[in-house]
């Protein structure tokens, strides 16, 4: 509730704020808060946002809204966030919380759902309902809100949509065109076996699902056996009482 209130106050503050510093490309509340260690809220009004502080490297596209809750905790309210490097930093969203000891990943807000895209990070993802998911490097999945059963809706983990990724990456890349082409080629090479790894991943998921179904069947059979044994015991007790009079 406290964090939700922070977000609401933050949005209200932006609606009331009329001073936009075009040179910085961001609107900050409080003003210039990124230069301090206090809590900070920012809205990207320029083409892109880039932050490098010690080991932390973050990038966001125009229209994104972020909050720094503490030195090791950020929140993506909306937009697209490229976490290039953020060791031990937690990033919250309305649907998931993410953390990576090393490596880079992306959080892409699509309105009613969020895409979690792992480039090369040792990524930990916890859904809002508490479920933990493993997302290997080169894979992504979408997640949306809580359903009527109190669980997050989410899609199958699949290989990164490379075409979509290139468009977003190109918007936030700070190097030259030649450097971008080189890094794209390197990433393609690193991901050359994604199809094979994807097949192996899907096989593991299928085996886990089969094992889960089989375990469910075993539990159901055991419940039926116990219920039948209990009914038999009750019948025997009633029979004994009837003839022991």
C-alpha cells in the first residue's frame, strides 16, 4: 500500500509539474534527485534515458516512468527498461520482481502484460503471486495480472523475439552504427544454438508437467483409496454395533 501511494503521488506530481528540462531528457521528483541518494522518481521526456552510477547501468525509452526506491531497489512503473548491469539490484514491476547478480536483461511494458527478456543474465524472476521462474539467457516470456484464482497469467518461456529486440536495442544503443552491427553479429553468434536449447528446454518443461500430472494422479488415487478404506471401516463398525445388541 505504501509503494502504491508513492506511485500515485509521483504521477500526481508529474501532472502538476510544468518545468521540463529538455537538456537532461528527464523530469525528476524531487528536482535533480538522481544526483543524491534519496528516493527518486523520473519520467523520460527525451528520446532516451541513460544512467551509469558505479556498477549500475540502466537505460529506458521515451515515455518510461521509473522510481528509485532505495540504492538497491528500483521500480518500473511503465515503459521499457534495459538493465545492462545491476548487481544485487532488485527491479519491481506491477507483475514481477527481478534480480540478477550479473548480466543484462530487459523489461518491456506492453500495457496489459510485461515481457521479461533475458539477454545473458543470471536472472531470478518472482511473479506477484510468489511463483519463481527460471528464464535462461536468450529466452523471454510474458506475464500479466492476477486472475480469479489469485495467480499471475503468464506465457510459455520461448526464444527472444530477435526482430522486436533489435528495434528496441537500436533505440537505446549509445555507440556507433558500426559498433551496433558488430554487437548484433556477436549476439547472433552467441544465440546460434537457441533452437536446440529451446527444444531441450521445452522437453524439460514437458517432462516436469508430465511428472506433475502423474503425481497428481497418484495423490488422487491415494485419496480415493483412503476414502474407500474409511467407508469400509464405517460399514464394519455399523455392522458390529447392529449385531452386538
